[in-house]
C-alpha cells in the first residue's frame, strides 16, 4: 500500500539521549516534511526537504536535524533529547513544494516522551 | 506575524449541518486547505481553495473569501464518524503550510 511509514510508533526516552525517527515514503514525492503536534497548538514545521539532497529549516528547528540522501527517506534526529521535545511527530510528503495544490500525505505519527 | 484562528471545539447533532470557521493572516497566500484528523490518527486531506467561492465535495463544502481572510468548512448530514478535529491551513509565500490549532467537532446522537 502506497504511503508513508514512520518508526517507531512510540518511544520513551531519557533526557540527553540521541534519537532518530525514521520516515520512508514510496510515492516518489519530491517534498518531505517533519511536523510536531502539541495539544492546543497547530502543527509546527520542524524541517523540510523540497527535493533529495536539500533540506531547510522550519518554524521550530532547534534541537533537531534531518538528512535527505535519497527520495524515499527523511530521518529526523534529536541529538540530545530534552523534555520539551515530548510530542507527537508527523512525517509528511507532497508531490512538489512549489505548487499551490501542495496536498500533504501524512505518516501515522511517532509519539515521543522524553523524561 | 502569521496567524490562523478557528474555534477550539464545537458540538452538533447527528444528521444536522455544522459550519467551522477559519480566519487567517499570513505573509502571502497560496491556497487554503482543510484536513480531518481523528483522535490518535494522522491528518487526512479534505479540501483545497485558491479562488473565492464554494467548493463542494459530497457532504463537505469549503468556502473562501481572500479579501476577508476567511474560510469555512460546511459539513452536511452529520454522521457519528465525522467526530474529529478539523484543521485549517494556509500556504504562505514560500508554499509552506501555516496551521490552525484545529477545531474538535463532537457529534451527539
């Protein structure tokens, strides 16, 4: 089934540990995104990639890094997790970032708790 | 700054009609999107408006007024499965989506 796969589904992590959230899509979409969703707030963009080999910073990039070595994979790394990074993380993709009809397809989400 | 406002929560009755409003102030405009998100699940795309007017898709319709910075999502013949959060998002000048906090819709029998 075409779509986006995220892993892990959920994780409890000690503060200070390094963590990588994985995201893979099989739709050959050019653009990929990482969002975090917190109660009472809208989805906030962490990092994005308009095409393989390029990445950009979103609204809340501090403490996170990404890479886009190929079209399909877009991992998100927390170098040293802090409790404020407790959130639900969604990976998303779209055919292109530079068109108005930029419809996003989302992964199922990764629930991360940092203690 | 950029801002998307929508009501936090609404309640409606099964079989009725409900209108969820969204107002926005963004740097640039490249379309307005509505997504549905059931509790514990990912958002899924509902509708897209780039020109003023009404877009109808089955029981769901979405309206846009660019001059007023205003949109609404209209849900007709409400069903229990429509209980979800509805997210309004606007494409800014860089085509990145700015998201509202979402409206939780509760459907009562």
